[in-house]
């Protein structure tokens, strides 16, 4: 009897020990490891290479073990939102194997049954004793990282096509004896052709790539030659050759002359605050874009981001798109003020004005698009390179013409070249309307001003009707799906990027421009009390237009068509009115600390580089994300520090773009459009006026 009891006890202990051993070997993982075995495919070469790989792996060959070592193993960090399991991209492509190697980013989805009893899918709070399956099932909440999907790096023979690997992997996932199947969890894999990158395979330069390189070399050479000529020419050469058309054309590329133009300011001191405002706005936009692009790749603590979607502080980043509206405000203000002031002296052909605007914007824009379509894809390599950079290059190659015609926000929007460039066609369309409205205002204020008011009313009405009738969101949500594929999101293409839905801030800027024009030289100034009252109200309006966005990010918010339509129509207007209030008080009120800060002289050259910085800054951010080899922890401090590097790179590149493209082509256009005598008088007048610094309020002295 004692012997039987002892034997049973030993058997029980053996079973427990076996179970403990299984737990120690990681059999409680939520996703199975990627397989190593013979591929069942019609591709004989793929079969042979996998077989050779398996045999050498058993023999502990270094090259084979490197392939296995660089492949993502068990999924880690999934419960905090880390779905990118890259493995080691560089190690995989550096393997010295008997056959070519490729790195494939594999997407594996876990079909997890919905919890029973059900739970609130929008809740971010879980009990410690709650089943992990109740956390990783597909909650279908766009604000949460889908924890039933992982992307795993797989180092495999390059002879295996993506469809071969996908078929093999799905068969393996269906047949493998994995413990999660006891919980009715099944798995499915997807491997796209573009998600695989082969070692030693270098893209060949085509004619477009070579053309960009040659054009860049020629332009830089001309700038260097022109600058040397400008610096070394003596007075004799200057007297003999300064009036020749060729000399003027050559000097148009002189970086010495063009650099000096960066410091030119406006003769009206009331407008000098716009320089600082432009620089601050572009810095905020770069920061917001850095935040968005960084979240599009591997983040270890995405659960923190999910919480920030619902916080007021987070709305400063997730609703920072209103800073783009600030550019519309400033553009409308400057265009109206400049045109009305010019019309007081003489009438200018509106076609010429529009052509001048096109020539000013397009050369640097075209050069950046040319770069995106050619050499951009050669600037790096990484796990997400083919997923992020290559589609961007292909879109620019296919649809560059829509950008240069400023119709990219209406045609092929889901394949727009440079997704952030949607702003430019909007601004160009508004400029055309502004030119016509300013003509009416100049001819007859009783006609022009009501037309401007009617245009502003339409700009308010259109987004209201679109959101109401189409049942769209009150604002665009910067959720994971949007951050990774913004051009494919319906709200982006139908409302966010359309000229007819974003016009209200521009027309409010035009109203401000008319007020500034009327105030020019008047010497009027707000009283100190009114200045501070307007400033406080304006700041409250601006803050409220951002913070109130958290209402719609709230998971418990129930969609209301009227409320959403009203917010979509009014929140940008509230931001615009608040912004204009701050500008007006800074120019014509007793708030000298704001005026002195925004009119600080170093803002002047930087503000003239804002356009180029806007064009180029995204390339640095996309490249950083596409090259990212592993997930990391994100904090607000990290985003801000990365943004500072983006700002420095963007303004540095913009400076080169200004010297090589923007300023020279603007000079050439001026030479072609005006006579020599008129150009000379214009330059002399400009230099004289820039030395005159009108003041509007004593507080600014």
C-alpha cells in the first residue's frame, strides 16, 4: 500500500515538474514563434534554400544562426501597445550565406473571441486578475493600438516569394500545436511583396535620378560662379558690365546678394510682428508632425498615448492642426494689406499678380518634389523603408503634375505627393479669390466688403453642411490608422484637405488685413485697459479652440450631427479671431512685451525661410521613422527634443534652397517682367522704405 502511494506521488510530482518546465520554455506566449522548417511550395529553389538553412542551423553554423538570431522571436511588450517586433534588420541583411537573404516584415493577426461576459471596449482600465484575452481581442476602437496584430521581422532566403512565405506561414499557424488554440484563438499571416528587402540588391539609378543630380550640380555651380564673380569684380567691370542683361542674369544667382535680402523687413512696423508669428507657427507644425510620424512606428508604451488622446494636454499635440490655420490667417492678412496698398498707387494686372505668386512658390516646390521622386529613396534603409518611403516616391513620380498645377487636394488625393503639401493648393486657391476681392474693395467698398463678408459666411457654412449631411467627424482624429496612412483616410480627402472647407481662417485674415490697411499711418492706439482685455479674451479663445477638441476624443461622447457640424464650422474661426486679436493688440495696443518679442530682428531672416522649412521638414521625419530598427519609449520631452533637431535641419536645408533656387528664380522673373530703369527705381524705393520704421503706438518705442 505504501509503495503504491509513493509511486502515485512520484508520478504527480513528475507531471507538475513537466508543467513547470513547459512554462519556463515560454509556452505561455501570446503569439507563436516564426517557424524554421521546409517550405511547402512549388518554388523548388525556395525549398532547397530553406532545407540548407535548417541543416546548417542544426549544425550551429554562424551564418544560419545569424538568420535565426535576427528573426523576431516571441512577442514582448504587447500589453503596453508594442506591436512592432522588428528583430535585427541590419544583422539579417549582413548575413554571409550561400544564397541571397531577405528581410520580410510579416503581419500576424490573432483572432481572439470576444470576452464573455462582455466588457466596455473603450475602457483602458483592467483588473489585475482579468484574463489577458479580454485585453488583446479586437476592440474595434480606433483610438487604441490593436493588440491582436503584430508585425514581426523574418530573415529568410531571398528565393522565396512573399506569396510562398505567406502560404507556408499560414499553413504552419493552422497546424502548429500552440497552447492558445485551447482558448479558441487562431492566427492569420499576411506578407506583402513590398514588405521584403533583399540583401546586396541595390536599386539602379534611372534617368530621373541622374537628371536630378545633374540639375543640382549645375545650379550649385552657377551659384558658386555667380557669387565669386560678384565678390571679385572691381569697379571697372562693374561700370562696364553691370547694365548688360547677361551680367544681371548671372548676378541673380549670387548668394552674396541674395543673402543680404534675407534681412529686409517691412516698412510698416505694425506688420513686423508677423515675422515672429510665422516662425513660431512653423515650429509648432514641425513638432506636431514629429509627434505624428514618431507614433506611426514602434512605440513601447503606446498605452500612454491612448491615455493622452483623452487628456487636455494631449490635445495640444492631437489638435495642433490649428497652427496651419494661422498660416492662412497671416497669408490673407498680408495679401490684402499689400494689394490694397499697391492699388492706391496704381492698378496692377491681376493675371500678373497671380503669375508672380506662382513663380515665387513653384521653383523650390518643384525641386523638393523632384528630390522626393528620385534620390529620396536612396538616403537610407530600414524595416519600414519599403512601407513608408517607397510609396511616397511612387506617388510623387505618378502625381507630381497635380502638385505643380495646385490641384493635388482634389485629384488623386489618396496618392498625393508629399502629404503635408495639401496646404499649398488651398493657399493658392485662396490667393486667386483674394486678388479678385481686393479689386472689388479698391473699386467700391460698398460692394467689395459685403462680398468679403459673404465669402466668409460661405466658408463657415460649407464645412457645417458637409459634416452635417455626410455625418462626418467634427475634427480629424490623429489615431494610429490615420498616422500610418493619412492619405487613405476618408476625412482627410473629403474635408480636411479641401480648399472649400478650410477657407474661413484665410478670409478672417483678409478682414484683418483690411483693418491694418485702414490703420496704416493713423497713429491710433488702443487704451491700455482695452489692450489687456482684448489680449486675455483672445488668448482664452485660442486655448479653448484647442482644448475643447478633447470632447470629441472622449470615448463616451455620443455622436451628435448638429454639435459636430457646429464645431467643425466654428472652432477654426474661434482660433482665427483669437489670433487676430493677439496680433492687433501687439500692433496697436499697450503690450510692448509681445510686440518686442514678435518683432525681434532675428525673426526676419528666419521668417523668409519658413516656406522652405515647411516643404522639406517631413523628409527628415519620414526617414527617421522608416529607418527605425526597434521600438522605443516616447515622452513629451523626447518629441520636443527630436523636434528641435528637425527644426535645425529644416531651416538649414531651407537656407540652401533659398540661395540656390528660391531667390535666384525670383530675381530672374523680376528681370524678365520689368525694365531696367523701373527695376532700379523699385529697388531704390524699397531700400529707402525699409530704412523708414513707422510706429503706431508710443509703447513700441
